[in-house]
């Protein structure tokens, strides 16, 4: 087998410059040239995974098909590459240390003093190589979280230095992403922050091979050449990444900047075919030329931070393009919705999505939103907790179970229509203990969801502890809310629908995790279609 090539992506000057998008865009271009490529994220925090983090901390927790709770950047990787990631694609400092400490307790280090160098750095390198081995990738792009100069990123940068030294220039590449600010007072771009951040990398022994400069305005050739000279980087290996309307334009921009060609040349790899990106360009074309417009309300409790619902909002971009429909996704705080105001707050919406979530805060607002959608024929999609809210609402207002609830919110309810799964009852640890990852779902024939999927069995990703209480199955279906998706082994309800409603679907799983640019998720696509139809019917 040919040697695996490694590309590391580091960031400097500021956080949130979009290392994930640059990594995904480069990977997309290499994939389009026929290379098997994967992307990995190394996160320098001590949590073993982001599953226990509040979404306000790092945005949404993304779940892979193998049930890993991961950083939201993995969502970008999948949406761009259309290939699944796994636990191996996201490693945190916590996970690295956990492995090393477990080995130490096991006696694997034979009496040695266990240290950051070589033990932690060896474990980092092992994790980087593991991801290539797993699916026999030719190229691994590893994104290093955080900003160069942070104390906690140091072991990662040291591991990169060692890999570069061990593998040689042509097998290991470092791309450094920085910011070049434009000072309007003096009317010029400033390169000093970039120079300083490259210096910080050099202090750690790493000379970047390629610089990607984030900028609001086009950079002149002079600015690029100045950066090249002062940072010791080839002139044509300094590329700009100018702000664009949508992240999905970045691969096209990087193609124009020849980032893929520069990377391949430095890695001594053949160019293979020129990326045509036909489907990608078609998607962008439809995204930018909508023929209709709808407003969808996303009711959740983390709406102040849009990253908390990243995969949902990206899924709407995919489904919007598929329908050539511009979607105004209105974030609605569930704590602002009350029984007194919910009609006024929601009446203008063409569709309502109730978001996933945990705990009591804002729950009644979500239940009111589900009620409004049900009573007014507004297309509704309830995701995970969103489905559970729709079930609670139906229990209370249609079946007359006054205190219907989830035992997560009210353990003493006389109608636990949503209840803890049996296997969860003895679980006390919080990390990685939910029903996680892909589970099969048999979709009932002749239902709205089976038409959407066009197949009778699907696998969807989960992240929850509670479920529909099957004790109530018949009461619900007799009253018009039916279970149309069931897990074959456990009989757990995966999907509910109200057939008499124009489009009312609740899913216990997370369809948003598997929507990609070239494969938009059918439930989002059909939901948007239903919103468009209802909107034109009501005109
Ligand atoms: N809190 C609910 C549960 O654990 C829903 C979780 C979610 O929306 N992801 O079942």
C-alpha cells in the first residue's frame, strides 16, 4: 500500500476562522480528484468527548453513526465529503490522557516516568495514524483545535513537529490558517498578526508549508508576497480565503486559489482528474436562485447561539436548495412562548420545528408550539425532544390526560407518555451512556415518511434516554397520532405522524446529522416541500 499522506491544519491570530471549513473544502477537492481522504479533529480540552458539554460551550454535539458524541466540525466533514465519520475522527485531550493513564495503571510503561513527551505525543500520533488505517485512506487531514500559542495545544503541535520530522517533507504538510485584518482608517491590510502567529509555530519547531489567509477583502499580490517572504513560505503557497456568502462556496474559492494543487505538489502526489464538482455547483446554483421563500420557526432553548443547532440549520440549507426555496429560519426561544402569546408568536410561520434538548427549561413553550402546529395545519417536524413534546401535547389536549408528561420533566406524572428506556434505569454516569448512534427503523408502508424515504427500512442516528411509552400506543393511534417508524428489535417508536394533518411528523432520532450537500435528508426535503405547498394554498 502506498504511504499515507498527512495534512495538519492549525490556526492562528484568532479563533473561529473556519479551520473546519478550510479542511473540509480541501478534502472535498482532493476527493473530487479521486483521492480517498478523511478529516480528523483533535480538540485540546479535557472532557473525554463533548457529550457532557452544554451547547453554549462549543455549539451542538454531533453524533456519528457508530455512536460517538463529537465536535460539530465533524458535521461539516460529513456534509462536505458525504462519507461517514466515526469516533476515530474526533479525539480530545481527555481521551488521550485517559488512554495513557489507563495504560500506566495497567503497567504498560514498565516502570518508566510517564510524560507529555514521549507518552502523550506518542498517543496523539497513534490516533492520527489510526484514522488512516481504519478505512485505508490515502490522505488524512487533521485539524488541530484552538489557536497556536495556547498552552493546551502545545502537545499537539509537538506531535506534528515529530511526525513531520519522522515522515519527511513530502509526507506531512502543515497548513496554517490566519487572519489578515483590513484597517479602514489607513486603508490597508495588516500582516503583522500573521507573522507573529507563524513565529509562535516556529518557536514550537514547526514551519508551515502553506498559509491560508482569511480576509474580508481581496488581498493584493504585494500583501501575499510580503507574507511569503516574512513567513518563509513559497509565494504560491500563500492563498487567500475571502469572506463568502455561504460556506459551501469555499471549495470553489479554494479551487480557484489552487490550494489542492499546491498541497498535492508538496506531497509529491499526482494531480489525477481536475475537480468538476458538477453536483456541488448545481447545488450552489439552486441555493442562490430560489424561486420561492418560506419562514420556518425553530423553537429551542439555545437559540442565542446559532451553533447549538448547526446541523439543523445546515439541513435546511440543503433541503432549501433541493426545493429551490429560500428558507428564513427564525430562531424562537421556547422560554418566550407562553399559553397567552403562542398564537401571536407563531401565526406567521410556514412551518414549525421543535428542537432537541434536555431538561425542563423552556419545555412548556415547545409543547405550545407543537399544539399550535397541530391545531392550525402548519407543517411540523419534531426532532427527538421535539417529538416527545408533540406526544405530550397530544396526550394532554386530545386524549385528555391532563398531566401527561415525560418522566424526565415530571417523574411523578400519572401519564408517563414519554418514559425512561429500561436499559437506562440503572445508568448513573452521564458521559456516553445514552442510546447513541445508528439504529434501524422499519417505516410503515403508505405513510408520509415512507413516501419521503422511498424505502421501508432506514438507519438513523440517536441521542436520547427517554422514549415513547408503548403502553399508550393504541390510545394514540385510535385518536389519530400513529407510530409509523419502529425499531425492529426493541419495538421502540422511532417516528410518529398525524395522518389527518397536512404534514405532522415527529422523529425520536436526529435526521439532521445525516443531511449532506449531495444527499439532503428526505424528511427535511419533504417538510420544506409541505411548507411551500401550505403557503401557496393559504395565499
Ligand atoms: N431529553 C430527551 C431524552 O433524553 C431528548 C434528547 C434529545 O432531544 N436529544 O430522551
